[in-house]
DNA sequence: GATTAAATTTGTCAAGTGTCCTAATTTTGT
DNA sequence: ACAAAATTAGGACACTTGACAAATTTAATC
C-alpha cells in the first residue's frame, strides 16, 4: 500500500508540491535536495541534516543550495510539508474502501498503520518530529494536523460501532487508539528490540481496540 | 508520588550516584552541572545542551566543565543514568503495594504512569531520548532497559489476572500496554493539545487494558 | 605552615554552522 | 541570435561547537 515503488530503495517517499515558474532542471534540483535532506534525516538524524551535508549529498555547492532554500528554516518547512503530505495520501486510500463491517475496517486501519510504523522512514522520522515539536510551535502544529487527519477515519468508524458516544467521547477514543499505536514506534519499529513481535502486537491492538470501542459506555467517562 | 519536593520547581529530579573521592565542593559542582544540563534539555531541547551553555547555566567556565566531564559523551551518559535512575525508584514504589485486586493494581499503575507523562520533565525528555536512540546504540540500550523495568510490574499483574497466557504472550501484552501509554506523551503530555483530555484517557486506558488482559486468549495470538 | 590533591581559570585549536554576496554560466522564450 | 531569467560556483563572514593544555587558585592533611 505505502511502498508504491520498491525499486528506488533508500530513496524514501516524498510528496513535493509543484512549483509555479522555473525550468525543468530547477524542479529536479529542488526535488533532489528534499530527497537528500530526508535521506540524511532518516539515516543520521536531524543533527546531520546541515546545509553543507545536504548540498554534498545531492552533489551541489553550498551556494547553490542557498539559492533554492535561502534559509534552513525554508528547507525544514518544505521537507516537513512533503513528508506529511506523503502520509496524507495514505489516509485518503483508507477512507475510500469497500463496504465491510466497521469492526473489520478498524482492524484494517490498525494493521495498515502498524505496518507503516515498522518502516525505517516512519520509525526514524517521527521521534525526531516529536522531539522538535516540543520546542518548535510550527512543527507541533503541522504534526498535530497530520494526526488529526489520521484520526478522522477512526472517528467515523467508532461512530458506526458505538453510536451512543458523544462527539467528544468518540474523539478521545480515536485519540487513544491512534496514540497507542504511535507509542509502539519506539519499541517495535524498524530495528527496535521488539520488531519481531509486531505481528502479535497487531493482533492484540486489533482485538483490544474493537472490544474497547464496542463495550465502552457513557459511564466509563466518569 | 514523583514530585517529592514541590518547593524546588524548575529543578527536576535527578538521582546522582555518589562519587568516590573529591571534596564537598566538587560533589556540589558535579551535581549542579547535571542539574543545569537537565534543565537545558527540558527547557530548550538537546540541541541547546552544549558544553558552553551548560557551563554558563551553572556559572562556571568551560574549562572547568571539561574537568568534570572531559567529553560531552561523558556528560550525556551520566545525565542519562541519573534521569533513568530517578524513574526506577518510582517503579520500586509501585511493586511494594498493598494487597488489592490485580485489576485494581493495574489501574493504579496506569494512572501513575499517565500522570507522570503529563509532567514537563517526562514530556520533554522522552521524545528527545527516543530520537537519540535511533542513532545512538547506548541510548537505545539504556532506555530499553528502563522500559523493561517498567514492564516488570505489569507482567506479574497480567500473570495474576490471566494465568493461561504463556510467558511470551504476557510480555507482549505488557509491552503493548506500556507502549500505548507512552504514545500519549505526544498528544496529552505537558503543553500538548489534548493535555486536558488526560482524565478521560486515563479512564479509557484503565478500562481497556483490564478488559484486554482479562479476555484475551491463546487463540488471539494467531 | 608546608605539602599534596582538587578545583578553577584562561587561552587556544581545528572544525563545523547558517547566512550572505558577487560573478560566471547555463537555459529558456522570443 | 539575443536578451532575460534561472541556475551554478566560489568565497567570505561571524559565530558556535567539542576538545585540549597549560597556569592559577582553593581546600584538606600531615
């Protein structure tokens, strides 16, 4: 689902928004810069993503890089946009699905997200973003916006399964489910100690979440 | 529980292991350095925790700092030890508890952990450690060791509630529960968008986890 | 009070950081 | 072919970073 082209490995997915003017060569340069930046971010972390190393990684001079991205903040923001956009197209695919039972759809979403978590890209990038979001309001807002979109399909499924819940209760439940899965990143993500337990964890999550949504009542919210 | 002395705010908890020789003044210096480093880490993130800023923060010269910690790695490792130790004493407190039902003990543990997550210290430090652990094997090992201790009480409680499960199944279940709660850091931790939803999330977690542990069967593990 | 260890200062080092600026070169539309 | 726009190269700036090597001061002990 998410790995549309397994041919280009070590070149993670990005969704770069089209630019207005410019020549073809410029567009390529633009894209290869973002790709190199992402590669560095994934492979060596945010600290390694310096302007010079990004320039060297896509084999251009520093001065050229600053032509495309005058300031590093520009680069970071555009990279963040591109990365986040690449996830948002996944959620689109989730929403448009066949007509199966809401319980089954919930299970499928969980499986999808947990499989994505095992990806090197996701395992590496998101903790980095979480850390950045603690001190950078822009990153915080952008990442929370992404998660809000990720919760949307959960939300409507919960409403189907348990219509008695209020809007707030539904949203909190979706938040809990989403956060639960994100938490597994540090433990069962790519190259993590419990990576091989992920199949079991998927089963546990699927069962636990479905049961939780089904059986929770108003009174459980105090 | 965790805030033993609310008097000293902005001076988070640390458990510093005693040093061998040296004068009293040296021990004070040692401690104030670690405290300043932690303060910087919490308030401005790992990037701000440079040797010079740490030195400035505790009002000593850079050369003096390198006398205590010849290399930055030394400082980071000792800080990590001190931080992690401060959490481990909490777990000790959890293990030695009254004789109530295992279900209730599970709920209490969840409440305790989720309350700790709302702490500024925890919300700020752990994402930073998660990010570091992606590229620093030492940090990864140290933090996973901490979580292993955090899962121990969960593990024994699960065994009480559902003795039919195998050791591996129990451990995976404990892992899931622990990871679930950690995931809430990014969403409902200190200063996060859903900080005020934490009470509900605690209820959801408590109910969900207890029910999950009670009702899960061998067959659910495929 | 002298001696020895501990603690602190001061200065320097090479390497790396983001940003800016100007001159050349290439590409494109006409 | 030509001019305009886009792209590249190269260097410089001011600053930060971690590490190191003396000197100098402070503290404990005989």
